[in-house]
C-alpha cells in the first residue's frame, strides 16, 4: 500500500481559508456570541472618521505577525495580507461589530 500524500495549502490558500472563516463567523455567529465576546480575541482598532470627527467605521485587527487580517466595518470586508498575497471577503455584520466600535469610539 502506498501512502496518499495530501497536498499542502499554499500561503494564499491558507490566507483565503482564514479570511473566509472570519467572514463566515461574523455573518453566521455561534449561538450566544456577541460583539463583545468576539472582540476579546482581537488586537487593535483603527477608526475611520469624518472631518467633523464623526464615526464612519473601523478596522479591527484579528491576526498579525504572519498573516495580517483586518475586519473592516466601513467596507464590510475582511481583508487579509500575507507576503504579496491579498484576499478580501465580504461579510454581513450580524454581530453588530460596527455599532460596538462606534460605541467604543465614543465621540
């Protein structure tokens, strides 16, 4: 019997899978999951603001160091970067992350 060797994922395929999983988790949250509990696993928030300092949206850093993955509430996309690879995946904000970030901005 010969061992069947599974083809390993490329960096781009890994990045695409990771980005898709995050987008799916926001669109279809686990039962009982809230924006607050989801945010516990994140690293940073960057805000998009208008000239009058009113809130427009935010970028939430979900992964860094290898792949870098941001959830962008302004564009409603998860954006992943790894080396020269770039992946974007749309999501539906069923966790109300945008509202959570607006409350955190607190202008």
